[in-house]
């Protein structure tokens, strides 16, 4: 194996290792520190839940705005009975 082949093999191994780390979400914080697995971001999960709740509210408001007046009155009566 000559020097050129050795350099190509080293570059290939480093590239494959970098791709594998990126795929599995493994991060190296500082040189020599152990590898750390990235977990789910709690802030992102909270924002997803809030977005879903807001989408549900908008869907209800759209339905109330587009329904006929009799359907709207029935919906208000049903909500009053619940409270």
C-alpha cells in the first residue's frame, strides 16, 4: 500500500465516521471529551404541543365563523349546558 492509498483510506474512514455520528445524533463537545447523545429538545416539544392546541382552536373558530346561524346557536346552547 503506497502513501496515496493510505491517505485515501484515512479520509474515507473519517468521512464514514462523521456521517454515522451525524445520522445517530452524536456530538463531541470538546476535544478528548466523551461522546454525548443528543436527546429530544423539551422546548421544541413544548412548542409543538402549543402549536397543535392553537391549530385546534383556530379550527373551532373557523367552524363557528362559517356555520349557519342556527348551527351557531345550537353550539352556544351546548356550551352553556356544559358550563
